[in-house]
């Protein structure tokens, strides 16, 4: 009775090293993770039927006495066990196939509770492979029970046993919210909620559980949503107290920056840039999210804002999720900056120490400049003298904690740096307001002129020769092609599997010539990666075989063909992002999704969605259906506040209630609210630290 949710899953009775390893591989590290492993459905095993009422086709339980047990058939693994069982109303046969241990499980005279399908064979009523227990107080029987999706070798029965041990061992006090809140909202106690999540009470409407809307789901989801919204509320309050920098950005100054760009802004880009500049000129700190589908031109907007602020004599930090993207931004912004007289620095984790130290030194000294970097910008050794604007590109790749960490670097002077974040993830407006509760949203809803949709098709494995012909045509026309594979290399990768960069590159080199094929992946050192992209971009090696390192942001206008091998292994959003790498220049783009022969219906549905639409919104809607909002918005994996039970889409009404409560909790100074905020802060600190380390 003393386990905490943060304890290792290895502490649960029945979890030895081997099982712990299997659970870990599925992302289940703690007791809390295990208890958040939701059943895929429930089966009501509380029903009991008198033996004389058993009819073929039923699935039911019986309370019986064992009259006799015997083995049947030839010895071997297929040998069956039969038991004659009876209650006051009659007799029936229970029969188990492939379960030799059942022969020793019961003896004549034992009481047993059985549950299973009923059949009739030669006029006799039989229970086929029933689940059995000595008494009705079993995790498997006698009540509504959870049915879990298998994890490795751990089937639903074993998982039920482990979950139920964890529930039994769980410490009594799991309360998170202040008592007034739980009373006001009528939430059941957390420990009961955790139990009922897996074991609905007898007689409960299981449809509510399967729709994730039971009282148990509500109590757990509310706790998550209120925590999350309160943190956003606190952050916002703090930002409002600390004034932002009011600077004078004249339209002429901004036009001067934009006139250095090699294109004219679209109407949508201009409108969004105006919204950004209004915030930058005001005396409150900006919190703005710029959302726009892959390829709509977010770089121009963030670049114009960043350069305009740097021209005012302030420092600007641009954070990118990958090194490739950071380098690309420093080239783009560097070119524009050079024309305007703004220094653009780069700070990457992969840079040699002296280079990084020199960059950090310049930031401390405080010259007006723009620095582009990766996570390396978040390190404690990086300090700014006068940070005026923080830009985070592809912000869904980062956690809320990282956003706060970078911004905190500008707080030294008592004002709050402005914050501009971008994302290609389309979020329905209603969801944006609640999830990004602390951000204002601008949308770039128009593509640069001359773009046509990327023609997308599914390609079967045996269409390889078609692919080779297409690649030859790409090379001849001086275009570029990406070929993306799910892995770098693997031991079991034979010549036929084509699952890895190495295997695909080898085969393509054989057929197209090794001098046209380049390889790019995350395990190369950064110099190799840089020169590889350069060669590809210049057309020295027009076919680039890569992992998903190229997924976000990469901008090579000459690229016209994106090929993904084993496309069934990628998520929808990921494939849409990959597809966004082509068709960015004057020539139309094509995306070929090559699949293996035996793909699942869901994978086929993903591919079909992509073939049918180029609209990021439709793709995201589909993705929501398939995965749930938490994961889509990136909080499940990277955010310090992973939603385990709450699903902002399914629980939109709860989210609204949570929002109200959280506003209050963030504001009032009652003892309960203060204690609650203290608890949140310590969780927040730990998780932020983890997010920064990770
Ligand atoms: P994303 O929104 O995905 O970050 P980028 O900013 O990388 O998109 O822009 C995609 C491509 O479109 C780039 O090659 C960029 O130069 C080009 N582009 C951006 N804005 C315009 C515009 N207004 N007119 C023409 N091309 C543009
Ligand atoms: Mg981009």
C-alpha cells in the first residue's frame, strides 16, 4: 500500500526485469504509466447464469462445483482437459484446449467460477476455454473487466494481473486538486478513479468507459486539464506583470527589411507580419503563434520581424528544432541580414567548444545581432545582454518548458522579451485557444503564387522499376529527389527489405550510379551533413537518401520528387511534412509513397488521405481521428504536461470547466490555492529540468 505514481514500474508485484524491459520498450516506465495504459474495451463478466439456463451462443459465467476432471486425446500440447461441473440446476461440461495446466488446476469437489462462450456438442452443453477462478474475487472474473491490447509477450490476462497489483499497492492518498475543487466539480477521489478506470463498478454503463467519458475519466482528465491550464494562467500573469519592450517599428522600416527578400510577400504574409509588428510596437510582451501549412512561407514573416528588431539595436534569438534547419535559417537570414547590416550568428550543439564560447561571448557583450541555434541556445552558459525577441520555429517540437527557459534569459532587464512561435500543425481555432491558452494566433492561409498541389500516389513494392525510371528523369531534368527510409541500418536488413537508408542507397547506387546518390542521417557528424546537403542542393548528387532528419523546414526549391519507402511506418503528420519538402520552387512536386505488401487498414487509410488531399487541415483532422489530440499537439511526447487521460477534443466541455477553475486557482491566494500552486511549481520544475536535459 505504498506505491507512488512516479515509482518505477519494476516495483509492481509480478514485474520482474524481463517484464519491466518489455513494458519499458512500450513507453511504460512508471506505475503511473502502467495505470494510464487504457483498456481497448471492457467485458462484463459479472453475469451469472444457472447451468440449466445455458444456451449455445451465450457468453456468461457460472458458479459451480467440480464433479470430475480428466484429460482427453493423445498426450501432447494439443491435449484437452475436460471437467464435469454442476450447480443446483444441472450439469455441464467445461473444456480447455491447449491449456495443459488446467488439468491440475481443479480437483473433484472444488468450487469454481467460470466465464466463457457456451456451445453445444452432440446434445451436451459445453463451456469452451472458460476463464476460471477459485472464487469470484478475481481480477479476471465476476465483474466488468478490462481487455488490454497485448504488449510484446504480455497478453491481456497478464496485464490485468499487473494493473490490479499496482492498484492494490498504490498509496492511499493520490489527491492532487484542492478539496474545494473536487467537491465543487463533484469529482470522485483519485485513487477510486484510477481503480474504476480499469474496473468499472458492476452494473455500470460500459459505453461511457469505452467513450472515455466515465466519472473515473472525468476525475483524472480534470486533474490534468486543471494543472495544465493553471500553469498557463500563472505564466501569463507573470508575463503581464512584467512589461514588454515598446519600440517604434515604422511601416517604412519593416518595408525596408522586406524589400531585401527575393519575392513579394503574399497578402496573408503581409497581414500576419502587420499583426506581429503591432505587438512588437506595443508596451505589452508579445505572445504570438503563427500557424501556416508547410511551405506557406513562415520564414519570411519570422525573418522580417527578427531583422526589424535587430535593426533597433536589440538581440534576437531564433530557435530551430534541428541542426539542419538552424543552418538553413542562418544562411537565409544571414543573406538578408548582410544586405541590411545585421550580424547573424549561429550556435549549434555540434560546434567545437571554442566556436560556441566565442558566440556566447558576443551575446554577453550585447552587440545588436541575431543568433540562430538549436537546443544549444538553452544552455545556462548562454546569456544575452539585451534579448528583445525570441522566435521559436516549429514550436510543436519543443515543450512549454523550453519556451519558458529561453524566454527567461531576457528577463534580466526587468522587461519581458517578445515571443513569436511558428507551427505547421493546423489546430482548429477552438482548440488553439484552449491548448495555446497563453498565445494569440495568426494564420497564414495562402500559399505563395504558382504553387500547385504535390501530386501524391501510392506505389507498391514491385513497382521499383517505375521508380528507377522516374529518378532517371529527375536527374536528367536537373531536379532533385529525396528518398526517405524509416531507419539508418539494422542487423536484419537483408538486400530485400529496403527498410534502411543503407540498403536503399546501395540498391539505388547500383542502378543509377554511385556518383548521383548521397546519404544523410542523424548519426553523421555535422560537417558531413552540411556538405551532403550542399552537394545535393547544388545538384552534384541529385538523389538524397535520408532518414526523417529532413522532415522539418528543409527548403530546397529544386527538389521535385519525394519518395518514402515503407511509408506505412510513418505517421500522417510526418508524411505531410515530408511531402512539404518538394514543390517549393517553380516546378511541381510529386510524392510517391511506397508500401510493403501487407499493410494494415489504418496505414492504408493514412496513405489514402494523403493521396486525396494536400490540405494540412484535412490531414490534421484525419490525424486527430487516428491518434487523439494530445499526441497531435506534441504534448504527449515532448510537453512537460503530457495528457494521459484528457483528450482536448473528446473532452472539450471538460476543458472549458477546467479553464474556469484554473483561472481562479491561478489568481486567488487562499491557503488551498497557494498549496496547490506550490505543488504544481515543484512538478513543473522537475519536468522542465527533464525537458531541458532531454
Ligand atoms: P514554411 O512555411 O514551411 O516554413 P518557407 O518559409 O520555408 O515555408 O517557404 C517555402 C518556400 O517558399 C521558400 O523557398 C521561400 O523562399 C518561398 N516563399 C516564401 N514566401 C514567398 C512569396 N511570398 N513568394 C514566393 N515565394 C515565397
Ligand atoms: Mg519553416
